[in-house]
C-alpha cells in the first residue's frame, strides 16, 4: 500500500508551475506551502464562534493546477471535536482544486468537503491586491469567497453567503492566515 501511495503522490503533486502558464498560475501559486489560520464564524443567530485552521497548498497535475486542503479543527494529534455537529465551520476537512481556464481567463474553483458533505463551484479572478471568487454551493446558496490583504507571509480570507438570490449577503466566515 505504501508503494501505491508514493506513486499516487508523485503522479499528483508537482514542484513548480507549468512553464507555459506560470504567469497566470501565480495568482494562486503564491499560496503554495503551509498556513495556519484563526477564524471567526458568523452564525445565522448572530452569535460567533472562533476556531483554528490548517491550510496546505500544492502544485498538482504537472503544475497546471493548485490543490489545497483546509482543516478545522487542526490535525495536532486527535481531531478533538471532529465528530461533533457543533454547527458550520467546526469540522471541515476538504480540498479545493483550482484550475486556470485560458479560454475565459478565469479560474475554475471546486471545493469538496466529505466531512460535511458540502461542495462549491466558483469562478475566481484577480481583484486588486486580492482574489474574488463567486459561485454556488451544493445547498443552492450563492457564495463569495475573497482573499484579501495578501502578503508573502499572510492573507485574509472571507466567505459571504446569500440565500435570497444575491439580494443580500451575510458574512459567514473570516480567517487571518500566516505562513508556517
């Protein structure tokens, strides 16, 4: 089994961006590496919940895409509380595949979280010193996921949600991340 795992990781993971797309791939490529984040979830009842995340970004598919894994609670020994249904954003262990679409000059972004059964499909674009992603979740909600204040060692990430066909938006989650 270990041999199969090594072969799979070798086939999936890359060490650098594909040369013919390197400039475009830099949008998300700047995040390649490991991050820790503290976040605050803004719940529908107007309460908030703080929690911590581990985030890992990697070149994949011959350096033609970025895959990232977002984990809360972090993997520091047993994931205490991981099986507890304490509400949104308390037990996530999912992956995002980010693929550049040269025909539309946008990024196709797909999030899948087997821990919660949630999926999101978004389109990402550069936005000043940030990245704006917009799409739909598997529950039909409209989503905006925004990277901002991006620096070499830190970034902010915010999730906004609309359940009324984009008439109003609710901030659902905000994270402050730093490179490990």
